[in-house]
C-alpha cells in the first residue's frame, strides 16, 4: 500500500518540531549520557543528531540546487555515506544541535515563501539505478517523513539513557 502524502501543513509542523524535540529530549542529560547508546547497536543522542543533520544536508542541498538551477542533474548521495565525511558524530551535542537549528531555520526560510511552481521544480537524480525525476516537494516531504519516523527513537533513546543513569 502506498503511503499517503503529507500536507504542506504537516511538513511545516514536522520540520520545525524536530530540533525542538531533540532539545526537549536532551534537557538535563550530561554530555556522557548524550553519547551513551541505550543498547548495543543502537544510536546515542549524538549519533541520532549526526544522522538527522546529514539527511538535512543531503536533501536540503538537493532542494537548494533545484531552486538555483533549471532542471539540474544531481548525483544521489546517501546520508549514511555522507556522515562519514563529516565530524558530526564527534561534535558535542549542544553545539551540533545549535547548528542543526540554524540550518533548519534557513531551510524553512527558503521553503516558506515557495509557490506551487517552485514546489514542482525538478531534478534528475542519478547514481542509484535508473535516473529518477524528483521535485522540491519530494525532498521536503521525504525529510519530514524521515524525521517523523525518528521522533519516537529520539524520545526512547533519551528515556533509556535517563533510566540507565549513564
């Protein structure tokens, strides 16, 4: 079954909510707790933030390219591969969160005034099988959907670390 599309209102509720949710979940946690994974193979709060920032970088860059160029060709990059080229996992949580908040504010400032024609600007995405046509809306919705799936993980990770007293 295909997923129902999000509305513009839902996207604009989820995207600003993610940094707030991270900040609230991390409230009162010590730096060591923010680096502690709740269990083997699970991500710490720092790692979750690094992942979310990488996704925002990759998909936000796609949006910026489509808005700056007419019909560009974009090479697909996976956020998991992208994060390996960053220092995000090594950063302290709070400065990294501050950078994520600034980045998100910039993205929302770009997306907010878009009209229907700008949401439908396209790019050809290559490097992940057959070339795909993607729109600004596709990436904004994808980012929001992705962050919505991590929202419970953020809360559960913070709760587990608190309970463990790490």
